[in-house]
C-alpha cells in the first residue's frame, strides 16, 4: 500500500524539525568565497571546500560581538545552528561565532604567486611604462556584455569622443577565463593603432576574480607591447593583474579617465597657446618694423653725408682750377667738372631712389603681415562675447554677434546657419 502523500508544507515542517534538531550547535571548517554585508548590517557568507558549499548568515547583533571579521579567501571555523527556511525550502547556517583556522587555498595561491613575481621584478616601478598623452585608439579587454564595458565606453565618449575604442571581448570568470584574457591581450597588442589597453571587469568574490590572479595573465600583461591599465573589481579589490600592470585603476570608469584626456581642456589649452602665439608674432613684426625704420634712416644719413663730402671735394677742385686759370684749360676743366657734378647728382639721386624703394617694399611687407591689412581686403572678423567665432556650429539662431570691418564694426543677430555642403 502506497504511503499517504505529504503536502509541501508538511514536508518542509518535517525537514525543518529534523535538520534544526539534528544539527544544532555545529562547528564547520571551510573557506569563505563570498562575503556580503546588507544595509541592515547582516553579513551573508558562502562557506565551501573542494566538494560542496553552504550559505551562512551572521545577524547584525552577532556581528558586533565577533572578535574576527571574515574576509574572502580565508579558512575559518564557524559555529552555529542549521536553519531551514520553509517558504523557499533552503538551508543555511546561522553563525554565532567565527575564528580563523589558517589560510584559505585561494589566498595561499595568491600570496605564493605574488611573492614569486615580486622576486622576478614584475612589480618594480622602473619597469612601469608611461601612458600615452593622446592615444590613437584605446583597446579594452573585458566581457562583451558586462557593465565594465559600458562604463568604459561612456567615460571615453564623454571625455574624448574622437578617440576610437577597440573591444577585444573575452570571458572574465571561470576556468576558461585566463587563457581567453591572454588571447584578447595578444590581439590588441598586435594592433598598430592601439596605444593603450584597459584590462578589467566589475567586482566580485576572490573566486570570481581569480582569472586575474593567474600566472599566465600576469605574464601576458608584463609582455604586452602596449601600456596596460588594470581595472579589476572595486577599489577594495587588489589582484595580481593590478600589481603587474603599468597603472592600476580602482574601477573601470577610473581606468577610462586615465586612458584619455578631456577634449574640452585640450581645446582650451590650444586656444590659449594660439593667443600667446599671435601676441608674440605681433611683437616680432613690430620690432622688425622699428629695425627697418632705423636702417632706412641710417642709409639716408649715409647717402646725404657722401653727397656733402663729394660736394666739398668738388668745391676744392673748383678752387684749384680757378687758381690755375689758363683759358682753354680752364674751359675744358670746367666742362669736365660740370660733367662730374651731373654724374654725382645722378648717382646720389639713384641711391636715394633705391633707398626709398627698399623702404617702400619693406613697409609693404610689414603691412601684409598686419591683421588690419586682411580687413582692408574686404574680410571681416566675427566675435561673440569677445571670442572669435571660427565655426558655424559655435552659434545658434538669436545669438548677438560683433563684426569688425576695416573701418568700424557692426552688431548682428544670427537668423540661420549652414555648414559645408549645406544650404542656409
């Protein structure tokens, strides 16, 4: 005869009575793989070994009495009562005491690899490479569907939307994660346009982040030909990848901020340098003009002095001729003298004309370098709020503009705009 069937509630009550009666005040040895603190102060734990795992809870009232606060990866001895939650049919251990029982398996592996790589010099500051100031492209090694990718893309597009993002997707958790991360790193390392690489994922337990604590990933980061930023987990998580990378960021968003500069700040710096260059150019033109004026003045003074000296010499010769008086000789001498005088005057005039032409040419060149000459050729300068308007999309309809002409200025209001290839 078949036994009378139980309802789900009856089975749950029997299980609760059996488990809680049989396993009251048990002591369990295991490794902590997850630790979560709720907003009410309760601590939820996952206690595991190589064969199985059990969920645990430490209520806030008990947490305040604990001498040892649990950390992920540590091996602990817990004491508590087995509790069966009837509405969900789940079993958990209500922990009343925790004490350390030695080092956890994952933590021990982490510390051993850390010591080995430290001895090899992979963490040394002198091997860390500087990040490029303005990368041509940013490579990202992370999950194709994770929040880390979205955070990195959002920050880069906000700060420097002109910089391309090259995603090399990979798994970031599980047994296949480490070789997949190495493969993705090598793909980006061979890209000539990628100047910096971000490797990362969101937060998690020591177990879920373990791929980034493996030797193969650490050595792949160290051997990567491009600078690497590690952004694994949250700010409180530290992995081997963080220690080997050229820079460590507390979060994926912070890694994106390290990888690219802010475009608006760059544009402001460029505009500032442009104004300084314009002022320096104006000062050089002004100094060149003053030097030219002084050179012309010296040339004119030298020419006049030479003419005066020639005239004095001519007068001396004239007096000598007058003293030597024979008639015909005097007439011939007078003729030669008048010819010499005419040539002297012509030579002086030619020198003076040449000097004036050189002065005019220099003044014309100086005028061509002046911003005012641009206005004289029919161009104008448009300003808004004291700043020069260089692009059509820098203003909108209704904006008030100031237009500088060769003589005077105009006040205008924008009624429409159009870009290259558009009809206004």
